[in-house]
C-alpha cells in the first residue's frame, strides 16, 4: 500500500452568489408561494428604529440627569462628543480622546494600577474588564438612563478580538427577562475607553408589562390566525416568552412620538415552525397581554482530494480541503491525506462542511495511487463526471470547496464554535431562482425559470454562508434584513473581489429596482458606477424613491424591502476598499477592509440609522453602525478625536452614501499614532507538499496569507503573529499554484500593520525521485487459514516498504500495507485462496523501486 501524503483531487464548478438575511435569508426576495405567504406581516409596533441627534442640538428637550452627567463627564475627560436616541432622550453613543482603562500604548497605566480588579491574576481577562467597567458605570449611568444592576454581561458580544481591542457588552434585564436587542456597550482600544453607548433601551419610566396569556392561549391565537396547525408541522421554538422593545406613537408630535417617550416594552410569545414540504421557516409573535398576532414572517435568508469547483462560472480542479476519508480522519487544507493502501473513499461529509445532494448519494473511491478524483464535467444540475455517485455534481463540489475556504478565512480573524463545527449544505433542491440560510443549513436550488443553479455560483455560496456567520458571530443575526443582506454580499465580495454578486444567476443584467446593472448577470452589483444612473445611492435618491415595501416584513433600516435597502451600506463598503483607500482595489486596500470587517463583527448591529419622514435622511451615528464599529477597530492610539489611520477613506465612502456620523471629532482625518513597520519582502521556496516563506526587510510579527486562486482574490491567514522571519507552510499540495503575501505589525497592535508584501506565486512539487533498489529474498509463510507473514532483505536507502498483493500470479497487484522494517503480517485472508505478493522499497510515498520477485 502507499503510506504517504496523497492529494484528493476534486474539481468544483462555481457559478455565482446568493443573498439572504436575518435568522434565515435568501439572495432575492422569496416568492409568496407557500400556504402562509399571503398572511405574512410585521406590525409597525415592532419597528422602534433609533433616531439620533447630537446632544448639543437637543439639550433643551433632554432630561436634566442626562445633560448634567454629560457636562460632568466632559469636564473630567476632555474632548468627547455624543448623540442622543431621541426616542428615549438618553445616550445612544459617546466617543472621544480616550479614558485609560488598562495598560496600553494609549496611556501610562501599569498593571499595578489594576490590583483591585486583577486579584491574583497576572493578565487582563474578560472578568477583569467587566470589573473595571462596572467600576466606571456610576459615572455614566445617568447619561445612559439605565440602572447598572440591570446589566448582565453578554459573553458572545464581549471579548478580545485582537490584542489592541476589548469589547465589554451588557444585556439589559427587566423583570427577570433580557430585553431583546437592548444593550450597553464599552469599546476599549490600545488600553483606552474610546466609545460607550446603548441601543434599544426603553424610555425612562417604562414598566414591564404583565404576561396575561400563557403559552397555550397564545398558541391558540396563532392557530386561529393561520387556520390551524397540522400534525406534520414541526416546531423549532414551541413557545418562548420574550420582552421586546416596541414603538410608542403620538401623533401630536412631528416625529410621530413624544421625544424621550418613543419606545416601550411588550411581552410576547414567540413560535418558530415549519410546514411539511415547504422550505419556509415561520416566526410568529403574539402579544402576551392581548393575544394579538404581531408578526408572521419567513425568517429564511434566501438568497489530496480534488474536484471541479466553479470560479466565476469556470470549473477549475482544486484541492478538496478537510474532506472525510474512509481510512480515518480528514484531508488537510490542501486536500492531502496519508494513504494507507487498499480501498479509500470520500463522501464530502467533511470536518467543517457536509454536502447533501438531492440528485443522489456521493462516494468517490481512490485510484491506485490513493488520489480521490471527484473530477468535473459539462452540464448542470444532476450532471456528474460519471463517477462518485449521482450526487457528485457541480453544485456539491462547488459548495464543498467555497464553504470550507470561507470558514477557513474567518477562522484567521475570529474564534467561534460554529466555524469549527460541521455545516450542512443542501444542494440541487428541486426549486428554482433562490437559495437560503434557514438558521442551521445553507440551501441551493436547481436551474430553471431563467436562473442558474444557485449551488454552482460561488458568490451565492459565500453570501449564504455570510448569513450563517451573521447568526453565529457572537452578536446574533443583524437586527434588520438590509444589514443582513449587506453582511452576505460583503462576505461574498471579500472572497471574490467582485462587485457583481452572483454572476450567472440570470441570463440578463440585474434590474436593481429600476437602476439597472450595466454589466452584471448576478442578483446585485454593489458598485454604483455600474448602474444606469451612475450615481451613488442614498436613502433619499434610492431607498425612498425606488425600494418597495415588504409584504413579508423583510425590511431594512428605513422600513422598506431589505434586499433593496442593502445597496446603501454594501456600496459604501465597496467604495471604501475600491475608491477611497490609498491604492484603491489593491491587496493593501482589501487587507484593511477585511481586517476592519471581521474584527468588528461581534459588536456591530444596524449598518446605519434612517429617518423615514419628509425627504429621508440617514447617518452612521447609531452605536452599532458600520461607521462607529469599523472606526473603533481602525484606531491605533486609543484616541478617536485625532482621527484613525483609515478615517478619511471611511468618511469619504460612507458620507457619499449618507451613513457616516459627520459630527464625530476627527471623522474625516486620517491620523496614524504609531509608526508602521516597513513593507516586508518575501522569498518562496517550493518543497514536496510544502512551501518555505522567508521574510525580510521589516520588523515586528508577521501574518502570512495564502490562496490558490490569484493575487486579486480573498486570502486565508496561514500564519498569525509569526515571531520569526521564516514560515514553513505544509497545507499545500504538489502541482497546484499558490499565492502569498505577508504583513508586519508591532506585537499587540494589528491596527498598525504594514502594507502587504508584493504578492508572489509558487508551485510545490515532489523532489526528483531516486528510488532504492528492489528488495530481494521475499518469502511468504502461511501462519493460519487467514494470515500470511512476509519477510525480505533490506534495500539500502529505503525508509519504508510498500507491500502489494494479487490473487492471480503476475498481478495486477493492489497495495495492502506499508512497513518500515523488513517484515509484514497480512491478515483477514480467505481460506483456500492463493495470494501472490511483491514488495517495493521506497524513500517517500511516491518514490519507490520496481517490484521484488513474486512470493506466494
């Protein structure tokens, strides 16, 4: 048998990208073809969106406790600015020059200064950060309008995403229940508190409503609304009591609510269920006080081993990363595994991704060399290469490759259990023109109806995966669907570096709600310059003018249809990387965009805030906005008032679309508080299933990035904070070309990273083979009716011996084992059967001698 490293070649066919948002999502709006589609709605009471204004502009209508606390805080801590949530009259978010919290390059604190919080510990951890934050809270509780005793640390949203960053994020508890979507958050950069704020808090004096209906009564109200349940219906949530913020309207005021009294609380019963034979996942909400059904909405977000996966419509043979092999374990990132000889198969039920293909089962066997070649073919849907089972389709291979690479890319930045768990992808579902994330799996449709097979489109794969990451990034799903769709689209763009999301989804260019795409057959193009108008989209010129209302409650920050609303924030992100950063569209620009995106995931919520009255307006002044969270991550000195390294580019991109916070000090100023290391140079040396990366010309620690697609595509972090100037990468396979770039940064301050090195390529290959001489003296001795023992004379230079067997004299022979010595026991044999053996001497898995003389 061959006991060396073997690549499992799988060819994947990638075609495009889908978009979904929310707990579940789709790439395009779902058609109301289900039994409940005509009943779907969301009551406006549940849409208590934040409306912000600078505290300095609303002092006359802001409570004295808020104003006085703010004045005292600024007197103590210098240059800070803040915005108020007009629905509550309390602080939405404040940011400024930094308040020393823990030792860091932004202050002069020492560990000894934290003794009251550290106890016996020698390093700061989350418990330390919570203790420090709770000690600080009395200074600002009056500004936030919250009792510190009502705050409960949220472990998912809190944490240490990078050495220079800490997020301390609290849920708000009222009456023993967490208020859904309400939080108080503190963000620390380089040792200093630079932002703190709240979201979705109830107005002062709001009482917790009583739940007058029990679960059974609420379920009866829902059953009456939908026409009853059947035994075939299955519940994901059979009834959970929740406390949610609600809108409190008052027509006497121009805002539609009394300032400071615009958000209340409601106790609701939530039910989540699915109907047999239908793909939708229905979330229903029933008022626990009155029995009124407040919402019914589909929360689906629609939208080695080698094989043929599709990249922008072209099938390319690529390694199958982390694929299962029947001999035990999984391939590595390069599709390489140790072949033990004999029969080995893979079913694409991998370590991190599992494929279920509605066309049939998947099982591909290894060839005589141990390679598992899933192959590729022409055609679509259930077409296969003729091997690997009825489920070895373009969609199966494409999803397996791209979902694995997407999870691997994210693992380079964030640590979440979901990223190391197995994700199921259901492909070739016998429906057309969509794909969706349903809260636990990603799902892709066949071709038809003028649409391509969504499982064969790489951007659709990445988009739906993006919805899954949104749900599992520690922060829960985006609070509305417009931001959720941006999450999916930007995840796809980070992988493809293409603004056309899902090329090949249609046979014509996308219509884009009346501002047609000029060169994109996908579902959306997030570059405004590639639309008929050639004008950057804003909520006034696009959302208000062109976005429809949603009959299903799939809405964005302005309350219009979520896929349409997502253009604003998606285009701002595209502009940031491809228009406004220095060297736009370069590897440097994409590396900055990727870093700010991933490191802000656990603290980001709605992409922007919208005021949907008169001529609509928007801003990025809400606590969880893209503007606030990405700028907090970008800062490198613990002081936001002097700007951040990329602030000018962020401001230009976001303000173009109306989602910057223009009142922030230093908003449009790029300032670097640290000295970046010089751009590194790299030298690549190929080996057998390995690449040696030598780094020179810089200082600090090094992050090494690699992909097998090209320099203008998304990279995977192969090494993080490498402290030496060499790195040996063993997650590569012979015969495939790999692309590398390296950044340097001071240890503990990733925001001070250098520009990436020049991207270089290399192709690993096995060393020239000089095999040992064939073994001599082979003998075979029958020990029992089921075991033969073999022995032979050693060959000079051999490190292992490959034992082969046949049932016919002269072969053909099949490898049955590997030995490092000169004996081998062959067991499990059949009585009264003649066996014929040869042995090959080898110095690697593939460099072997000819056959020895046969023994029987």
